[in-house]
């Protein structure tokens, strides 16, 4: 069975966002969420959690004729990816402002790689968080929306010569 893989995946999107956040926040820890048995980092940090993926357009198909490697079809999908950013620590409020300000600016667009681009983000919201010692922690949440356009290449059949059709009476 042949396995097809997209040219960009979830991990690539998180890597691009993490790199951007570390740049604008001066290198604080940025981790991906939903790991079991892993304690929260100490001090200021950002927790990224995958949200919904929404199709932005119909597929874009492109055909490639290749006598050596075989004909193929590239199928590209444009996706809006919502990622929840939970900003923790003593500087959570300031860090949330930095994130929301920069993600809404052309500065962010220039910082991301060509295959992942920021679209917009929601305003920061302060949310209650009680740690394992029943102490309140500073936490702000921002929904960031990025676009990535994965392409999957599959085999395709194409005609190499025109053959006269045979007509059969019905």
C-alpha cells in the first residue's frame, strides 16, 4: 500500500509559530500542549494547543507529465489553523500584548517562513488557572490563526496519444 504525505504538516506549523513566539518574547519557553505526565515549565512560558483546521478554498490541482518517473497530480488544500496560546507567568499580561500586537502586524508576516503565514488573532483573555497547590496563576489565552497550504502528490494517468474512438451501436 502506498502512503502519501503532505509537503507540510502539523509539526511544521507549530515549529514556525514557536520560533516566532520565542523571537518576540525574548526566548522564553514555548511548548506544545497535550503531553501526558509532563510538568508545566517554571516562570514565564507559552503553551500552544492545536485547535480547529478550516478549509479556505477548494483544492488546487496541478498535473505533471513525466515519462521517466510517471505522471502525477499535485493536490493542494488551503487551511486556516487555529492554535490556542496560553500565556503563563508573572509577565503573562505583557507577553499576551506583545503576541497579539505583533501577530496582527506585517512584521509577523515577514518573520514566518513562506509555507506558513499568520492570518489574525483574537484579543487576549485572562482566564482563571489554579495550580496543583491550589494557588492562582496568571494566565492569558489568545487564539492565533495561521494559514498553511499542504500539497499531496499522487499518481495520475494521462493520455500520450490520441486514439480514434470506436462507436458501437446500442
